[in-house]
């Protein structure tokens, strides 16, 4: 290495040539390889593009908390780390559970021998204290997701190894909701003494113990020898390096200073890494539980007319758009209200029946023009489309939308709103048509759809639709999956077709290239999931 | 002399107050605030109640004059408060990054001085020869090349040609000097080259001017050797404008390496500045601006002292 460094110092002449070579290299993708027998040892080094504002996941929203810190903690349940759909709950510190016949009482058996990193034993009391903090935070303590647990009537810990959740009404999503990657289990005594303690300190029961956090630089964890799952974790330690600039993230993986970045790279970045590293890199891809929507302001003309809203969605050639845009930015699949490939996703044949999802784009656009004529704007009209000032995928998507709307005679001017002013603008309703966005941590209708309810703060288009409200409520209480699917299809048809309250664009596409020696990690649709690293190992 | 220095020193305080007021107002003109950015993000799931309480916790619900007086009273006691984004004390956030930024600034200054003064003097002595032209081309190229671009080229070269990348994590010099140099030499070279170009141009023109002075001709006429003419008479006088440029560039480097720090992933003040603005972390932005302004003001003060030392005429005015 020293020799390389000395050579590097004297190689100024090669600089420009080297840069030029980098620009012309072709690209290819290598599929994920099969997983072999786990090997113990080594340090996993990964890039995190964001950094934890505080250490308390109960009151944070960014993956910058989850990626470096999830290995320190356990949750009651977790999403199966091997399930590519990211929708199958399995036990974490809950060894097993039973559900009462009326589906109102869930009784969890808590594992024995689970220890906090300070050596004390975890009991159901700790689980209850953690959920109390989430559901009923003490004064001055924030809990960002407590509204997601509106169905819970009570929680209890009748003995050291039993945790009971009672519901007000049956809720099909409750198990997945209890597998939330944000709901880290904290120590009851600590919370009782100081509910703010976990904002600046770490003490969990996860596979790795905390070593150090150097702000702006890195986070280090080391193997927890007392982890309940004997034999795990396989790694000796991990090191999360905070790098915000995407070019530096790519360089870190390319230079093998880092092995993986768990969020996502863009398609050109993936291609660059594959070309540079060949078989030393493996790429895992998945539809991503993030999507851009088009919000249309229902209180502003002509968007108060559902024919105009339908025309806007009918104009979009999503299938061709997906093909083209997936080469340059983070979108790819055409989906409805759920991520394609997940349990409640719309089957493609049904999806094609919805307005704007048909394969015959000429027929769709003819229908769009007919609707505009019927709505009294036969020659189209002009409007301003407000987009968020973020390069990927907002800007390419915005350009694509404008080009699509132009095909039906609409004259659209794009206005880019600076990122921090964007949500206030949406909340004020200061737009005619705007790019909207949502990103979930588990693909689950109960978590993804509340924004479409009439009273929701995130219903930026301000539609009032009691039918949607009712269908949402019914699907959440349907305990039979098939019944639930039927209701969801009705909701989807009303939301995207009949009333066209919003228009979904294209599903985000998650791309995680990593060094091939990183094994035991499976991509899911959510970058908030599968970050405990207990099953991850290095083959060399 | 003392009166001169005291006067210059006292001028620092109204300047700092002006900077404080301007920063405080300007940062609040930008739309959005830290609460909006941290909690009202992508899912829009956080209730208005939480947002209101958080704003109250940071004092953002108070009138602007009250926010300013509270903050400036803290600054007067050297208490810059806590980061609104991380909740950590401001001094802690800055201290972490200051050592790295200072080291890069010092290393870049060493590179710049080592290149600019000898080459600038050489170009002046060999005016209109191929040496002068070569130095001028080298310096113009340095002025025309953004240091972040050169940094990118360095990284690409290291990656493509040598399959090697500088360390991504900062190791203090006293912990592991070799690891530290491996990481920081590249940004120091990238920044130092542009920095040296400015110094080179200034050294050359100052030397050309001084070498035409009567006292240089007198020194030569009395038979002083060239080396002594340059060292004793020419260089010291030519260094006045060069020192100004080098000092101001040094002050700039403390907080101004925003893009270069991103390119090399350096955990320095420039990157912290960008993050603070992106997060609308008012307390941190204000403290950083005060710090950088303070560095500029102190460097200016030291330059004034240096002028007085280099040019005795200044002392008696």
C-alpha cells in the first residue's frame, strides 16, 4: 500500500487520462449469489448516508438511526430477515404467541435468558415499559408512531415472561405493527428514572454492543457474546461510516473501504460499481416501499372535477415510463396502492383495468381528451406543477410527467420547491398539482393508506371521501386475507380510478450493490428493515 | 504602537456584533425550520401538536428580538447553546471537526507556501524566460482549476490506477501519523495547489516591483551578493501583500472547504456547515458563522500586527 501511495504521488500526468477512462466504461449487473455456510469473524464496514439526530428510535424518523443502531436492539417481533417481501412477522424476543378466538387478545411468551448489554436480564416488564413509552409517552417525550396503535386497548405483563396486548377491535395488521423496526425494547428501570436517557445513551439486548460514535464520522459496534441466539452474530464487529455525498459513497464501495450501503444506489451508480469490481460485487434489487404520487388540489378548479383528475392519470404511459426512467433514476415498477410482489399488491391483470394502467396508451389518452372536453376544457389548460428540489427521482419524474401531460394538450410549468419548504407548501395547500411522496417501513395497507383518509394531515389534495374512509376501516378489521384483498381492490379502484383523488407514478426501485464477501443479508422493499446484522457474515 | 494595536483590537467587537445580527436574520429568512425538517418529513405522520411543542422547546415560538437577545447573551458568556438537530452542546459539535479543518488548512498552507514563494521569486528573477512562462502557466492552471474537481480527479486516479482509496475515517495525527497523512495529504494537495497559484502570482508581481526599487539597485551597487539582496532587502518587502493573501486564504480554509470535504468525506467544519444549513440548525449555523468570522477577524488583527513588524512606517502613524 505504501508503495502505491508513493507511486500515486508521482502520477499527476495520468490524472486526466484516468478520469476519461472512468467515463467510458460499460456496465453490467451480476445477480445475487447463493448463501453458503456462515463463517464467524471479521468487521462489516458499511456506509450510512444520514446520521442519527438522537439515539431514541421511538422519536426519530430517519434511517440514519436504524442503520447504525438497530444491531444494538431487539424488538418484540421482527420482520423475517429472509423474507424478500418484508411482510412476514417472526419472533425476536417473543419466543411464540397465541391469539384469542375473538382476535382481540395477543399473548406473547418472552424468551428467557435475554440480557441487556449492562448484564441485567430482560423481562416482560421491559417490553411493557417500552410500549408504554411508545403508546403513552410521558410529558416532554415524543412518540412519533403512537397513532399507528389506535386499536390497542391495553398492554400488560402479568408475569416476567408474558406480555399481553388487548385490542379494541380485531386488526389484521397488529402483528406486523408490533414488528416495527422502530420499537426497540428499552430497560424499564432506566425509562422510569429518566425517559430521556435513551436519547443520548445505548443499552439494548441486540446482537452487538455499542463501542463508539464519533459525530459526523462513524459508529462502531462489537459482538455481544451474551446474545440470546447462540452462535450469532457471526461478525466480530461492525463499523458504520457516515457519508452524505453519493459520489463519495460509491467511491467508498469501489475502493473497498466499505462493503455495502443498505439504503440504495442509483442505476448509474450500480453500473459503475459492477463495471469496476466485476465478480467482487453482488447486486440485490427489489421494488421499494416508496412512491411518488401526484397530489391534485380538490378545492382548486379545474381539479375539483374528477374528469380532469382522471385525464391526468390516463395520460401517463407508466409501462414505457418505467422502462426508460429505470435506466437513470430510482423508479421502475408499475404498482397500485401496495408494493408489487407483496401480499396485498394488485395482480397485474387487475391493475391494467384501472384508469391510466391500461396497456393501450393511445386509447387511454383518447379517453383523457374526451374527459377534458366533457369537463369544459377541450383545448387543454395551463397549470403549475410544484416539484421537490431533490434530484432523484423527483426531477426526472417531474420532467416525465410534464411530457406525458403535454400529450393530451396540457401546458404545464414546473416550479421547483426547495426541499425544506416543500412539506410546508403541501400542508398549506399552496399548489394546484404537486409531487407527493410516501415511504413506509413495512408494506402493510394499515401503515400505507391512512394518508388517504378525509381527516389525515397528509391528505394534501384535501379530498373528502367517506367511502374511502369506510373501506379503509373495513379492510383493517377484516381478519380473512381474501376478504381484505377484495376490500382493498374496491378502495384502490375508488382512489385511483373512479374518483382519481391522487395518481400514483412509479414504484421506487431499491438497488443495493455490495461486496460479494458480504453474506447472509437479504434485500426487502424497505430500507428500514433487516438491519440487526445478526445473520450477516463475511466469506473472507 | 500600543495605541494602534488596541484600536485594531477594539474594532473586533462591533464587527462580531454586526456578523451576529446579520446571520441571525438571514438564516431565518430561509423557508422551513428544524422542526419541520426533522418531524414533518416523508410520511407526514407527525401531529401538529408535536410540531408546536418542539418549536416551543427550541424557543422558536418567541418573538425574534427575544430569541436574538437570549442567544447573544449566551454568546457573550461563551455559551453557544445546543444543536437543535442533535441536542449536543455546540462546542462539542465544533470541537470534533475543528482539529481536522485546522490540520487541512495548515497542510494546504504549507503546500501553498512551499510552492508559491520559491516559484514566484524564481519567475520574477527569470522574467520573460521559459522558466517564467512555465511558472505562469502552472499558476494560471491552478487558478482555473477548482480544488474539488482536482480532488475528484485524485480520487479517480487512486481508484482506477492504484485500486486504492484514502481512509474514510479521520485518525488524529498523534494517534497514527501515517494513517492521518494518508487521508489528509490529498485534500491538502488539491486545495494547496489552487492556494499556491494565488500566492505565486502575488509573489512574482511583488518581487518584480521591489526588484526595481532604488534601494535594491543601491544594495547591488555596493556589491552585496544576489542571495543577500534577495533575502535581506527584496523578499521581506515583497512579502507584505503575499502574507495578506496567504493569511486570508488560511482563514477561508477553516470553514470554506465545503465541496472538497464532501469529495473526500472529511468530517470538517465545511461539511458541518452544509449539514447545519440543510437541517436549519439555527444555533449551530450561528455558532459556525461566528467562529469563521472570528477566525477572519483574528487573522486580520494578526496581519495588522505583522504589517507593523514588517513595515515600521505603519507603527508611527
